[in-house]
């Protein structure tokens, strides 16, 4: 652990694991043994931090994909125009329909979950106001 101590090794281990490295490879990247890497993974605080790093990476990736989605839709729509080979147009049409349905379903699901969370919060607050503290 020559390069910066345990904290630095933990950060390198976290990043390698979050990026999909095996425990053995992540340990090497962090400058620690495989057994030390496994020991760190057994630590609940380290495991929570790993989940947080992975979650942050997913959120950033999602944001990047969302930002690029408009251009991707424009590209698909351009493939639907006359003069494009029929097989390409068919593939683009299928993609537009499938993706459109998935986006609609995801948006509906998000709205339904938000409504359920709001209702649950309202019930919780009403219960606290009435002195009834229920644990879900």
C-alpha cells in the first residue's frame, strides 16, 4: 500500500470494483492483496460506499444518455424519410415505435410511483398528527 495509504487504496479499489473489475484485478489496481480486497468488501461501510459510487456512476450515465437522446431521435427520424432503403426505414420505424412505447411506459410508471409515495407520505403525516406512529 505504498501509494497514499489505506484511504487512497480504498478509493482505487472502489473505482475499480464500481467499473466492473474482478476483486483480484481491483486489488491489484489498488495496490493491495486479493485477501485484503475481500476483507474490505466484508466491511458494511465499504459496501455502502461501493453502492453509492455505483449509483452515482449510473446517474451520470443516465444524464449523458438523456442529453444525447434528442440527437438520437433526430437520427432515427431522418432514417424514416423517402429515399432511405426500405430495410433501414423498417428498422428505424420499429425502433421509434419500440422506444416510444418504453419511454411512455417509464414515464407512466414514474408518475404512478410518485403518486404512491405522496399518498404514503400523506398517510404517515396524518398518522403522526393523530398520534398514531405506524412503522411500515
